[in-house]
C-alpha cells in the first residue's frame, strides 16, 4: 500500500480540543451537540477554525487552522471557543475540559448518529460504550516524509512526560480511580490504540497499514489510533497521548513543548545524530507510571534502566531546549510548563477540590467549569 504524505511547512502547529457540554446547575453532561452544531458548523465555514461533533452528543470539538506559531493556533482555538459560547450561553449549556467527567455514566450518553461511530460501538461493545474520554491532539508539520517515522520513534520517549503534564482524569463514573490519567488506560483498549509500534521507516508503516486493511482490522490510515501517529492527509505527526487540558494556557504550554521537541528532533536528524533508544517494554512501563502517578512518576530514561522523577526530567528538557523555543517564538507558552510543574496539573487541582469538599464530585465539575472560563487561577476559588 502506497500512502502519500502531504506537503507541509516545517514545525507548523495545528490543535484539536474536545470539549464537554454540561448542565450549569448539576454539572452533568448534556447531549445537545447536534442542535448546537447546526448553526456553529455553518458559521465556521469561512473561518480559520472549525467546530464539529464527536463520538458522543455531549461533545464539541474545536480545531485550529495551520498556525505558523503556537500563538497563531491558540488564537484560532480562542476564537472558536468564543463562537461556541454564542450558542451555548443562550442555550444554558456550560463548557469544561478534562480527560474524563468526574461522575457521568456511560449508559446515560448518546452516540452521534454517524455510520462510523455506530460501527465503532458495534465492534468494540462495552469498551466502546465506555469511551467517555476527552483529549487534545497536537499536529506538527513535517517537511520531509523520511523524517516522520524517526521522529515518532524518538518522540515516544517523551509521551509519558506529556501525559503527566496533561493528566486530568483522576475520577471515573463517580469513583476516585487512584490514577492521574485513567483516560490513558481506557483509550488503549480500542483496536489500534496505544503506543505506536517501533517501525524502521515509511515503507514499514505502509506495510503495517496494508496488513491491517487486508485483514479487516481497519479501513484506512485514519483508524490508526496510536498515542502518536502520522497524519498523511495533513503532512503532520499527531500527538494524541494527552488528556483534555482544563485551560487554554495549559493547552498552549503543552503545544509549545510538543513543537519544540519535534523541531529539536528534526534538527538532530538533519545533523545526522542517532538518538539513543529504549526497549519497547520500558516505554510501556513509563506510560503506565505516568497514568498512575502523573507528575510524581519516576520514569525510566535510558536503555540501562536509569530512573528519574518526571518533574526533574521535564525541567532539564526545558533548560536544554529553551533556545529552540526562542527561535520558534513560543517562549511565553513554553515557559508555562514550569507553571504546571510548580502549581500542579489538572488532576492535582481536581483532587484538592474533592478533598476540600468531602469528596463532592459536583464541586469538582463546577471547579472545571470555572477554570475553563477563567483560567487556572479560578482553581483557588472555593466552590
């Protein structure tokens, strides 16, 4: 199977953000996306951003245009959210974002009436119906198809760092899970989801797709659901490991870290430097540790099995790659990663609210609604 990789400018940025729709009083999810999207999709037709539906009717997704910087793409997302609020505010619907909803139940949710979604649910059954998960996707432009697989292989070592920074799903269906990112482990239950296979080159990726399509595992490349995957149609690699970020500044921060990492790895390829690799079983263990412990995880950082606290390792990466952030024009957003490290990721803030209110998960949802509207500083407000 031959798969063409579209032309794309180097290190451009595209963002996708899945947003929950909730009742402002109860905090419960509401399946009102179909009625809201009738107007929103039409109104966004001439804009840089798009507003679309998702698997469940309780979700709206906003997508940026191609940004020549992180700020450019984030501005698109901000404009998209403002447009969405012109429909949701009058309709009495609130917005929030996290990897999971603290107390919603899968059997209360409706699947969007599209053939591909019904096909997915029919095949995956209980796991598919339990996909009450929300995330962000970060696209970075790659100018040379030959770089795609090597960058994906190298970037896989940083997926647990991104997962820990974005972790925002400590609750599931009304229970405290003990995980920072329960979403990460739920999502990998779908066919072709989870960590990417370590492939040698683009030809090996095409061979993989040929095997999957020929055996009926999937219809085409869009059904590859890896935590990081090629996006041939757009000429990008797409990072999908992150939980839904709870605020726009955090989305910008993670997007900047991804952009800087990809540009750094691209330069190493240009200079002919070979990246040190780790066995796939270390990558798998690191994913579990980041999901379980979030920013308190200790990660395996090399093939010899050396281990480091993820907070320390991220701080080292920030110091090492700061000059690249300057060149890409994302210093402010890149620097906000330090704020997440010092003030806590969304899962930590949610747990703080739950602990302060005797485990009241409705208070946690109201906290998330406030944060999404007002920013991380809203987390200091009592419900």
